[in-house]
């Protein structure tokens, strides 16, 4: 440390960064549409905005025995606002990101909690044996 002017100091900091544990490379992997072979789901408008902006699907059957936080969750709704809800009585897709848990959203999974433009919703079940 050196001092140039009273009250000011210059510091030299050295940082060593280890290389990542993985490698990356360019690839020619083609896009794989997850909806191919699935069932297209219709979004229904839940406000004065179009369904693509504020829409919900009808209830979708979850895989047999599915649980959310240890509670049976046999069906869910998909929102055009980037969340799925296991509250199948939900009547509005209108929602703004807020702190969770909020006392009412504990039945939502909000991976992309934002307006999803040009959304296509499908249902597809697959398994590996």
C-alpha cells in the first residue's frame, strides 16, 4: 500500500482464478422442439388482454402420484406469464412478480415469472425405462 495524498491510498490486489472444471466447445446440435408429438394446449384469456398475454390453460393432468411439497397435485394450469399453478381454481393469469412465499403463491412454480411472448403450450409425457 502506498499513500499519495493525505487520506488516500493505492492498493494492489492479486486474484488467482482456477479454470472451470468443465470444457466448452462449439457444437452443431440441432434444436429439438419439446412439443413435437405432444398435445397442444389452448390458452384462454383471463382479462381484457389477449390469451397470449394473460392466459391460462384448462387443467392439465400431472403424472400419476405427483406431489408438490408432499401434497398430492393431480392437476395444474399453465400461465402465459411464466408460471404453472397447482391451484386449479385460479381464474386469472394476471400477476406481477412479488416475494414468495406470499401467503397465496405456494401452489405456484414460477420458473419464468414474466410475460412470455408468442408462447406455445403443449403437454407431453415421456419416461425412460
